[in-house]
């Protein structure tokens, strides 16, 4: 047993029934700071606009002590967009943390595994094939449902293709990249052959945006994300064990195949829920777990910190897209500008380690 293992095993623990947790003060402190930063960014996002509202007034309105005008602007006009950014960021962060932990690879995210590509392909199919009066339905609840179904179907396809008496992380990523390429080709073909008006609707959604979010879309994403996160929390104590070899996990008494399938289903559903609410916002699920892992100084992506980091990243990117840039852009443009160089950094770092 090395010195690092001795330090980890000697850390104070907390036991709740059959589940035990190791008390890590630094992780708890960083998680609380991330939660506070995400809340501040959430309030700032609500206050920014043509009718600016101060941070104190925003908090007072959220607590039910604001003025009537502020309450109308915040609750009816701005809250859906800000809440969508918070929920989508949490969903993508947790989804990315699960997939990277199971695959044991920092590149394993819903973007790379083709989940967001499948959701986009099905949603674009609905928009371009329906057209006319049906496009109105596709632009609201129908589009969200189509994206969620596409993400779930693609995730199931990748899982079945990658299954060979278990799941290998490298095989999962390679198959995910292949399926993602196929889905992107289908999406491109649909955009090339569709009517120009339908292409404009689909292209605006494909960038990934929080513009014009409605309460109907936000409610579905909010309750769906809460339910899925609750399932993840119940299964999460076994997540750390899944990073070991399957034989070792079996010896520990963990049904690795069942636990892995449940967690992957939750990760795919969270990604599909996020895409259904805001479109395929790129790189948040890739970047957030890696940033959270470095902040909390933990050897694997932490679930709670990853979700909060994803929320903070997405809300701040939306603020930058709305206020800092000369023109208002979709949030997906900003996250792509952040995530692209970070992906290059991960690839270079992996090559240096291999060398």
C-alpha cells in the first residue's frame, strides 16, 4: 500500500446504511463555492437585458419580496432562459462525468459518443420533413420529444454495438465516433435536400441556443433532470468501483453490467434532455467534468461538482454571448470556442503521456 492509498484510507468516513462515504473537506468546500458561483451567475443572467435589474433586486424577487414590475420581467420573461441554462448545464455536466468515468477516458462525452448527433438528426428530420403547419408543433414540444427520442435511440445503438461480454472504454469511444459521423452525415443530407425555410429553422436550433425558451420546455427538462439525477445519486456509490477491472468489481459484490447499464441509460437520458431543451450545445459535457476533477483534486470526475461546473460554464457562456460580443450570438458558438482548444489540450496531454 503506497502513501497515497494510506492517506485516502485514513480519511474520515460517513456511513448511511450499506453505503459509506469518505469525508473530503476540500471537495466539499470547492463544491459549495461552485454552487455559490452558479447561483450568482444565474442571478446575473436574469438581471441582464434591455431593462437591467440589480443583483439585490433579483434575489429579492426570487424570494417573493420584489416589486411587481421586476416580478413580471424576471418570472415571465427571463426566468425560462436562465433556468434552462442552469438545468441544461447540470444535465450535461453529470452526463459527461458518468460517461468519462465508465469509459475511463476524458474524451468520452455525449458529443463524442454520438448521442447529441443522434438527437440532432431526429430533430432535424422532424423539422425538414414536416414543414408547413406541422413545423409549428416541431418548434415546441414535438421538437423536444424528437430530440430526446433520438438521443436515447442512438445511445442504445452505441451500447449494443460496443457490447462484447462487457463494455471496453476504447471500443465505446470508437463506435461512438463512427455513429456520430453517420448521424452528422444524415443531418447534412437533410439540410441540403430540404426547403430553405425549414433549413433556417433547423440551423438555428442546431447551433445550440437558449433564446426564446418557453416554460413548457423548461418544465419538462427540469423535472426530467431532477428524476434522472435522483437515480444517479442512488447508484453513484458504485461508480468508483466500475473504473476497476470487471473481475475485481465482481469480487467486490457489484453487478457491474447492471450498474453500468443503468448509469449509461441515465447519462444518455440526461444528454437527450439537455439537447431537447437547448439544442446540441457543444463541449460542455466534455469540459465540465475535467475542470471539476482538477478543481476538487480528485482522480475521477465528481458528479456534483461536474454538474455545477457545467451550469456555471453554460450560464457564463450565455452571458458572454449576450453582453461581451458585438452582436448577440447563440450560446453554442461560445462553448465551441472554449471547448475546441480544450479538446486539443486533452489530445496533446494524452499523446505526451503515451510518449
